[in-house]
C-alpha cells in the first residue's frame, strides 16, 4: 500500500486494518520521537475533514493536509501511516456528531431521528457516500452509534439478525436519498440551473410529446394543475417505518 493510497485501510488487509484500529481506539504506543509540538492526530483529522467538506475526498492528500496545518508532509506520517488510515479516522470523527436516539419516546421515533440525523450528516459531509459503513473498520464513535440505534429497537420482539437488518434497511434508504440530493446539488452548482428552473424549461418540451392514449397515467398526472407534491424523503421514510412496524406488531400478536 502506498502512503497516499485512496482506498480505505479496511480494504488493505489485516495489517492495514490493525493499524487503523490502533489509531482509532488509541491503543498504539505513544512515541514522542520527531513529533512536532502542538501537533495531534485530532488536529490532523480536523484539517482533513475540512478539506473533504470543501473539495471532496479527492481533494484530501497528506501534502494538502500538511499545507493546511503549516507543517512538512513527512511530519504527518509520524502520527498517521497513510491516507487510508486517515480516512478511517475521518469517518469515525464525524460519526460523533449525532445525538443519542435510544432515549426517544418510542423505537419508531428513535429510528426516525436516526434517519434524519444521518441525512444531515451526508449533507454536511458528502464525501461520506464514498465510505464503507458495512465493511470498514469500526472506531469508538461508529461503534457507539451502532450500539445506540440497536438500543432504540431493543425489546421490540425482533431477533438479533432482524435488528441488524432494520439498521441496514434504514441506513440504505437514507444513503440512497442522500446520493440523489447530493448529485442534484452538484449538477445545480455545475450548470447554474436550479431544479425548479430546469423543470420549468423542460415541462413544455415534454408536454408536446405526451399522448393521452399512449401515456394515459403520465399525461393525466403531468397536466394536473392541482397536483399535490409530497416530500420524497418523508414519504419514503414513513413507508419504511410502516413496514418495520407491521413486523413488530405481528410478533406482538403472535406472542
């Protein structure tokens, strides 16, 4: 693995994963040799997160982080072995931004809070879409976050495997919506055309090609001047939670 590998350390084999786990959990023996006064892993990670937020994950390199901190690139390697481990540290750091969901009044409220917080996390840090949340190494913050959401659905009658599947279902839904929202934002930034302006310009072009006989459902919807749009995230989240609730209620009815 090169020192500036862009692949997450968790895909670099057991040795790379072990290095990340030592850094994440603070179990690597400290060494003061050659370390710059005032420099810490926390400062390095914070600078890397700021770069990623501004320019995306491709904008993060050990050299760019060092420049942001006003130090030599080689000095960073005394704290973080490579960009791969740095990315693992970045992911775990931002995972600490959410607030506990297990204290919610109900499991459904807890999952909803978890979903909305996750979406906001993607909006703040779009580069998270390139991070693996299913096969990456787990630091203390990610571990605590998973434990928190599992506590929110503990005792509702689902098996352990089903509770993990519920977490995967909600996180997968949120990730999909976040992907769409972030792509839309990037297109708007690149073209200077908002979604509203695009559809306003495109609508009459499509309208001329719609045929009530060939496309009856779409034509009726498209020309409905009283069409009541719904928030797609809210709508989808409610349907996901409705499905989970139906399973929970069926277990209670059978007990």
